[in-house]
C-alpha cells in the first residue's frame, strides 16, 4: 500500500493526466452523443452575455456602413413606390360601337393636387398634352362632373373645379328635362351648388337628380347632383334651385378627362355662325 | 507570490477574451485557425504544483469550450498539453535552476529553448484537438493540413507576443 502511494506520488503527473483526460472525454462524448443542452456552451448567461456585448460593439463599428446601405435601400425602395412613378401608359377607355360613331373618349388621370376651400379652386392631374389633353376638356369621375381643363402642361394639367366662381355647366332636371346652369354658390360650401335660370314651368322635386344636358361639353346624362332645396335665394323670373353635388371634392383621387371628338368641328361651326352674325 | 497569481489571472482573462472575441473569427483559407489561449499554460511558473497545473489546464479548456460550444474537447486537449509540458520541462530544465528562472518566457529562457518548447507543445495540443474534433480517419489529409498550418500560425503568434513583452533586463 505504501509502495503504491509512493508510486502514485512519483508519477503524479501521469495519474492527474489520466483523471482529467477521462473527465473531459466523458464530457465530450456525452455531449456529442446526446446533443443535450449543457451548461458549458454559449447559451448560458456569462458566455452568451459576453458575445452579445461584443456583437453590440461590432455593430457600432459598422454603423456607417449599415447606414449607407440602409439609405441606399430606402432610395431603391422609394423608387419602386407607385407614388413616385409617372405612369407612362395612358389608360384610354373607348367604347367600340359599330352603329354609333365614337364621340367621347376618356383619359384616366390621377389627382395630385386639390383644393376646396378657396373661392376659386383648381386641381392638378398627372396627364398633360403628351397624353392628348387639351384646354377646355371636361373632367368627370365615377360619381359625376368634376370640372374642366384650364391649363395644360406637357405631363400635367390643371383642372378648374366646379368649385370656382367662373364654372358654369349646363344641367337639366332628370324628370322633366328643364335646363339650367349649375354654378357654385357664394357661400363656399363644397357640397352645394346652385342650378340657376330654370324655367318657371318646371316643377322640380326635392331629391330629383340633376344631370348634364346635351348643351354642355360633357356627354349628356352625367350626374351633377340632386336637388336639395327648391327655393334658393335670388329667385326671380327664373327658378334657382340648390343642388347637393354628386362629387365629393374633398376626396378626389382618380378622374377621367372627357375627349369630345367633335369639339373642334362644333367650335369651328359655331365660330362661323358668330361671324355670320 | 500574490504578484504571480495576479499576473496569471490577468493573463488568463486576456487570453480567453482574445481567443473568443478575436481569434475565433480568424481563419486563413479555411485551414489555419490559431489557438493562442494555450499560451497561458505554457507561461505558468515552473514551480506550479502538478495538481494545480492540471486543474488550471482543465478549467481553461472548459472555459474555451463554453465559448466554442464544444464541451470537453478543449479540456481534453489542454489536459494533454499539461502532461506534455510536465514531461518537456522535466527533461530539458535542471531542477535546481528554478530559483533563477521563475517563468518559461521568451525573455528568460531564450529564443531557442522557447521556440522548441512552444512548437512541441503546440503540435501535441493541436494534433489531439483537431483529430478529436473531426474523429474520422477518412478526412485525415484535410485534418493534418489544418493541424500543421494552425500550429505554424499559433507558434507564430506566440513568438510575436513573446517579443512584444520581451524584457531584456530579466535575461540572465
């Protein structure tokens, strides 16, 4: 026994080696064979925390690079946004009809600027002369009449809204076809307008639709609004009716520009007639 | 005595941090990976008792394992390293000389001795480490090239750090 102890102390390095080597191999094999989560790995608090700190520090070092990259990515993404693009293909809705010759064409446009709270309101659309828009064309949307084109640029056009003191649209009462002029009242209410110069023979009803007449630059039958009050102020020889406008001007997004293919012919003829007078 | 303990404690922490934060990310051509942390075991004083030497080696290996997610692997390699160190020192250094030469550093022991010491110990450690890690005879050529190039890299770093902390006045 004594000799054994002497032997072990003499070669203690080797025995210590054996003990620790076997211990570490047991840990190694056990971990590898069972793939169990162990305390000795980078998920515990100390090692994981240290790695997290180091990663934070590394993050600071590359901030500039990351910023540049993000800025570039932002720019690239913004370029892909629909709102930053000028849509080049013009949507033209044309009704193909073999019996009737096409008189009206519609050019879809997006409203990019709008106002309703001035005395004279204009809205800007993203179509211009390049897309076939000319001054004086009518502008409508799905609900009714919006206005008419006042100025035309190459890519953009400015539309004189119905909410303008000079806007006058020929309208008619839907049931008895009496004609009058629609104009914006001077109380600057964006939801109301006046149908003036209606013949006294007309017997309008509240809620009767007001449509565009054949005399306007719009196709006949486009809604303007509904009669909301029968006796508006200024009623004299003619009836003045208050009309609730069909279009909600504060929420305009897309409009259609009306192309009247006979407009030039009509203008030329009417000009000749005036000359004759 | 307390100075020696403090020095070694600082060395332990610095080497572990250096290993897991910097050298863990360094790999040359997917072959050479330096394991500089074993320098701690190499630089322990000559008088370190064997028990303490093995315990420290085992702990160092486990610490590195904790960061490398390989429990037991580095501990086993470090334990082997401790044994090789004991044998190497008992062969090459006279026992009476311990008083004059407290630590096996480059500046105390001279370049030739330190280079041989570091090279042999590193070779043992790396050979055992890489083969235990792969544990497959079919990849032996890749493992051997990794082992050789990593050993060169590690020894190179050891010599650099030895020269970095070279103190001429201690040379006797």
